[in-house]
């Protein structure tokens, strides 16, 4: 997991606790505890899907590399690994 995913998780997690300290929210009609748990849930979803998204993006790049290497081989162009 990269630094960007960790920072996103940390920011959302910290924002959940700032709600308990009186920070304003976009959900004024909701109780503070409800907003807190919504932020905690969002942080957990971010951290869990970060692993999947990284793997998904890596698989796309690997597929692109395989196509590029196949085209080089088809054209007889020597490639450097």
C-alpha cells in the first residue's frame, strides 16, 4: 500500500474525531455520533479498497506491457528487459 492511500485513510479517520470535538459537517440534521460512525466507515472502506484498486491498476499496466512486448516480437524489434 502506497503513501497516498495511507494519507487518505488517516485524513478521513482524523476527520471522524474532529466531529466529536465540534467541527461543522455537511450533515447538520444528523447526530454527532452518526456522523462520526459514517466517517469511520468511510475510512475503513478506503483502506480495504486501496489494496484491490492497487492490484487492479497494476494488472492493467502489466497487460499493457504484455501487448507492447508482443508487438515488438511480432515486428522483430529487439527489446531490452
